[in-house]
C-alpha cells in the first residue's frame, strides 16, 4: 500500500503544539501559554472574553424561539419517522439504504461548507450576521470547550429550526398524498429525512467531540464513534484552522483535504475579491487586551 495515501493530515506534534489541550475536566486548561500572563486558549483569553460578552444569553425571545424550534423539530421527526416505517417495503431496502447514506453525506458536506464559510470569511463587525452568526465561530477557536457549557436547547435550537420547513412539508405529504404518490417519493423522503436529522444533530455531535467527561456512552466513547471522534475533529483545531471543516460525521474531511477542495475555493475567492482567508479569525486569536 502506498504510505502517502494514509499519511496523517496533521502530526501529533502539530496537534499538541497548536491546539488547546482539552482532555481535562472541561476547565479550559491554559497549560500551553505564550507567556505566564496571556493564555493562548480558554475563557480567560482577551478575545474569548470580548466575544462571549456579545452573546445575548438569557434573551427571552431568543430562548423561547429555541425551545419552540426543538420541540417542533422533535415532534416532526417522530411523525415522519413513523410514516417512513409504516410505508417501508423490505424489497427496496438497498435503495432506502443508499438514499439514507446520501442524506447523511450531504449533511456532512453542508456542515463543512457553512463551517468553512463562517470560519474563513466575514467579520464579527458585519451588520446582523456578524454577532449573531460569525461570533460563535470566532469564539470557538480560542475557547473550544465553551460549547460544552451550553445546555441542550442553546446548543441545538438554531439547527433544529433550520430543518422545520422541510420536515413540515414531508409531514404534509404523508397526511395528504395518495399511497401511490407516497411510494413514488419514498426514497427521496428517506434522503431528506436523514439529511434533516443529521443537520439537526450537527451541533450536538460537535459538542460531544469536545466533551471528555460525563458522556452518555461513557467517557472514552467519542474516540471510537464513527461520527466525528475527538481525535479526528481535533485536527481542525490546529491553528490556523484551515482544514477538516465537516462536523456532522467528519467522513468527508479526509477526501476533501486530499482534493485540496477548501484550499482551491479560497484561492479562487481571494483572486476574485482580494480578501485573504481567516484574517478576522487571526485578529481575535491574537487579541491580548
């Protein structure tokens, strides 16, 4: 076998020296520091403190929207899954499996696309989307385990909300379409259901990849899971965070890296716009006061 095909994207030395040591009781250890005064990572980093202050935690409207989104999405998932089971035909299991896997892979790619765009471009100072959308990505790089301090609603509310329109329309089809039409659309709906399900779960999976203690499957579980194990996702957290953007399952990270997919996209955008990737991200990471 050609050893180049299995060569790791980042070495253990690069991971240790250029990423936050998270395997402590989620206390954001500052053991790796540029000096004894300025932490490189964690909640005491100047950039992390300022970014955290922009978060409108406790906003009644926002919390209510997140709760409604989670409850609505869970109900729609249960309804649609029940109908998919009801209309399942064992003779077509192979088509259903392909459709389901395609949905999961699509979700992984979309997570990478959104993650790459928010990590690489834009600024926290942009109107509307800056503090609401880009801010969490900036904070996550200098305080990675901050996500583990978010409750279930805060972690998942936005992603659950994104899936509601498609899941609602799918429910409408099951309630109103004739049986032959439902069977005709069955494989497509399996694809959409798994796509929506894994989009909804993306932030929860991401949170587990940063959680080292108190996990439902036991503390060592994330390194043995087939979806975004800790050692796999930590490659993304090697500064300057330029690879392994897919955070739903992580299955597409290695092939996209070998295809230089993100690097090529960045070169095209830089050539067209003159904007350099990750400039805003670096500015926050280098903030000292």
